[in-house]
């Protein structure tokens, strides 16, 4: 990601109310499966945005660490959760050195295939990944989204084929802007 992309995301959070107001509620994949989260250990929310998931879990008493490249998004998360642990970093360049540290990784609406290959190192054995993001069919209605940021059909379970897949779904759903979106959602457990 170039510096320009960071500027673009900061500008969105600052000037386009949808990026904050349209993302207030936690993702349903998380809400509906919150019982899977261990009570102890750290949850890493990568590209956390304004913190709809991180703030929600923090308020529920979980220990969450959030990362995002957009300072404007991080600032917003601190309004709702002043003592949430957050930091600004470009995840295409930043090296997370904490091996076997996290109990859970949240990856919502961000796709960085190089980083996914680090998940098994970052997680403790038996750790969980919650993953949800847009898939290629979205280009039929939003051709401007670069293929680089979209999952191919069936890609997510292929990436996690060596893991225990606890949940997987792929297809069209209603988005929070009232429009349909094509997504893949997965929960997987790292083998012990
Ligand atoms: C569509 S938003 C999703 C935010 C959040 N995960 C959610 O679901 O509400 C994508 C997020 O990825 C962040 N992002 C994009 N590129 C990034 C990078 N290289 N490093 C860290 N964060 C990045 C953006 O700032 C933005 O907050």
C-alpha cells in the first residue's frame, strides 16, 4: 500500500459519514458466534477501521488489539473505547513480531494475502480466525473495485484447508447500505 492509499482511507473516514455511521454494528459473523471466543488471551483486529468489532468486544471485556493504517479511524474508535489498545500501521509493511501470541484474529473487509500466511505464526495453537470480505462477483455491480482486494470463489476455504473449518459461507447478502454484496465468511481453528 502506498502512502496515497493511507491518505485515501483517512480522507474517507474524515469526509464520508458512511464509513463511520454505516459501520456501527458489529459484524453478524462475530455476533452469532461470540460463544466461540475464549475468555482469556488477546484478540487481534487487523484493519479494524473505526472499530465496530474491536470496540464491541472490548466493551464485553475481551482484550483486543486493533491495527489500521487510517489514523482517522483509530481516533474514532477511541471516542467509544478510550482504553482500547490500538495502533496505526501499514500492514503491507509492518512486521508483527508476536509469535504464538493471539488467541483470535479478526479479519473483516480487508484482504492482504501475504498477511494471511502469517496467521498460523501469530496465533496460539488452537487459535481462531474470523474472516469475512468481498468476493469477485461484486464486480458485476462495482467494477471499480480492484481484483487484488477481492477473494476468488472458493479461495477462502482453500487458503485455510489445513485448518479446522468451523463455519463457511459464500454468496450474496444484504449490505448495511441497503445494497447486495457478494462475500465469503469463514471461521477456522488452527490445529493444536
Ligand atoms: C472496508 S474497511 C474495513 C474496516 C473494518 N475491518 C470493518 O469491517 O469495519 C478497510 C480498512 O482497511 C484499512 N486498511 C487498508 N489498507 C491497510 C493497510 N495497508 N494496513 C492497515 N490497514 C489498512 C483501511 O484504513 C480501512 O479501515
